[in-house]
């Protein structure tokens, strides 16, 4: 009985083995036939497939592990050093599933920027999210937007963070005829836009109305409200502030500091005055105008106490202790109408009436575009073929219209006279003057003269300036009238000479 059973089991196994060799295999608990397209069909509702677990210590070696070199062998690597996971043998080494085709949470090794990248291979944009909200987008055109899904520039900051854009020359040229700038930037926060332009002429900052608010030239000059600054800092309009409380006044205790010790030109105040006028205490003002070389101590300084009307000055002349001189006081001493006037270092100031100085001036203008016609009566003596004019000899003088003024000269004062006339010859009568004279008269008596040799006896038009500078020490106290006259001659022809006075001035300056 036992022998028969054993023989039946052997026959059944042989038949089964024949069937296994002849067709695909299905492994299941229901007896369902395997899928016709699969050599092995394993199905279960509560069990899985357990792949062989091996310890791969060297990814390039297989024989010590499974004793086979068959391509496509699948194992699960339990070695943490070489990397746990499913591996297949590619004929030369173990390859981890998805290695090289996925970006891992802990990073990837062995990448090549020429072939490995994060992005798209079709004409679609790429979005980045956090908390399932898009934070950044790279358009298929290459524009990058942070906080916006429609970036209009190579880099655009949108949303509550504002916008930052960079345009190239071509884009800027489309917005501004001529394309003068090489780079064009504008940061934008809410609706306040600040344009930043750099071009061939300098660096420009603009407001949201595209109006230049600040400009720096290539030479380093900075202009506010002007694009053509002529100085290191050029304010076209408005004002500026600095110092304590932005009132343009800074603190400076020692008036004797020199530049390399921290002194600068400017406006200062102190409650602890050092090297100020003798006896200075409490609060004082200081105005300091320093030499450009800060290694010396040359400056012009004005100072005064907060609490009186005295004003002091000095020129430091290289010494921080140079004595101060008092300039003036408007009240408290002297008589009405007098001022305290300095007589120099070490000399006591004196009280004097401002009217006794007698200083002042009078000025009158010539009647513009006035023509003067000669009568061929004026002559001059020459020093041989006209080489040197030895002077006017005789003829007619004409008053220059507008150049006459009367002034009362104070006793003891002197008078400085300045005459300036711009003239032009003409061809109204075919001939221009050979020589033009100007002279100054005080009360009808000549006191100064000047002449011009035009070198044009014919009809050519010439123009020039006539000037007289004269110091009249002979004017006595009282009223005097100063007048300017002109004369002309033409020795080379009998034609009537003439010329125009275009404009001119007679200035009388009274000096004590």
C-alpha cells in the first residue's frame, strides 16, 4: 500500500514538472489560471513578494554575494553604508532603483550640470511651492517671479514684497527714445517706484513719475534735483540740514583745533569755549572758514556770545591762541549812531560815527546805441608814419549821453573814477574814425583822458572797449559834477567820420 502511494506521488510530480516546463506559472490561493502574458503570476489579497535580502559591501562585486553574474538579478541591499534599497545587476555593477533619475531629500551625488538638471524639457513653466502655495515661478521665457505668477522682468519681486526689475539696453530703448542707458533698474514698493539708471553719463535715481531726483556723474559729482551737477554735491532746489537737531550747527568746544585734529569749516556752538576771546564762558557761536590744507592752522573765524551784541574776529595765522579782535557792538556804549571799530591786534577799538566814513558810490549808464558824428576838426600828432600817437591837438568834444553825474563829496574823502564804454564803428558816411578819444571832466575841467587807435581809415566795421580808471585826489568837500566826453578824427580822408557807443558806465566811488 505504501509503495503504491509513493509511486503515484512520483508520477504526479513528473506530470507537474512537465507542465511547469511547458507553460507559465500561477501562484495563488484560488487556483485561477496565470496571466497568459506572464511567465510567473503571483496574486494575493493579503500577502506580498519577498525579494532576497543580501548585504552588498561592494557595489562592483557580485560573486561573493550570490555567486552569479546574470544581468537583471534583483535583490534588496541591507548594507547601510553602500545604501539600503532595491538593486538590480546591470552586468557590471549594482544599480539602485531610480538613482540618477530622481532628486532625493538628502541630495544627489555624482551629478553633471551638463546633463543633470531640475526643470522641464517641454515649453512649460516651473513652479515652486511651500505650504502648498506657489512662492516662485520660472516662466518658459526665462523670467523669474517671486510673489508673482507673471514676472515681467528677468527677476521680479511681487506681492507685498514689491517688484524689482532689470532690463537690457534694447528694452530700455523701447521705453526711452535713444536708449542712452546701458542698464535700467527699478525697485518698487507698493506704488512708490524708484528708478535706478546707469548709463554713459552717470547713475540716475528716479521717482514714480520718472523724474530724476538724484544723479551722480562719472566724475563723481552728485546732484539732487539736477542731472548736471557742477560740484561734488549740487542742490538745484531746496535746502539741507546737518548737526544738532538738523539746524546746520555742530558742536565745537576748541576754536583752536586744526584740520588734521578734526576741525572743519562750518557753523558751531559750544557751552565750554576754549581758545575763544578772553573771558569767554557759557554759550558761544563760531563761524570757521579753514584753509584747504588740514595740516596747518590757517582760518578766518568769527565768534560771539549768545548773550550780548559784541562780535569778534581773527585770522589764526598758524596758532590756536591768536588774539581775537572785537568788530562791533550795537548797543551799550558810545553815542547814538556810533559803532565800535577795531584798530587791529593789540590796539583798543574806537567808537566812530558811520557817517564819518563817507563811503559810497554813484553810477550812471550811457544811452545805449547812440551814434556820434565827427566834423573832421579833431587831429592828433603822430610819431612818424602813425607809429605812435603823441596826443590829441585840437578839435570838437562831444558829451557822451547819459555819462554825467553829480555827487557831494564828504570832507577828507577821495574819489575813484571808473569809465567803461563799448563802441563800434560804422559805414554810414563811408569812413570810420582813425582815432577815438574819451576824457573825464570834473566841473568842466579835464582830469583824465584815454584814446584808441582803430587802424581803420576806411569803411570796415570795428568794435572794442574804452576804459578810464582814475583816482581823483583833488576833489574838495562839496558837490561836484563828473562828465564823460568823446572826440574822433580821420586823417586819411576828408569824409565825415562816425561811430556808435553801444553801452557804457560812469562809476564814482568815494573812499575815506
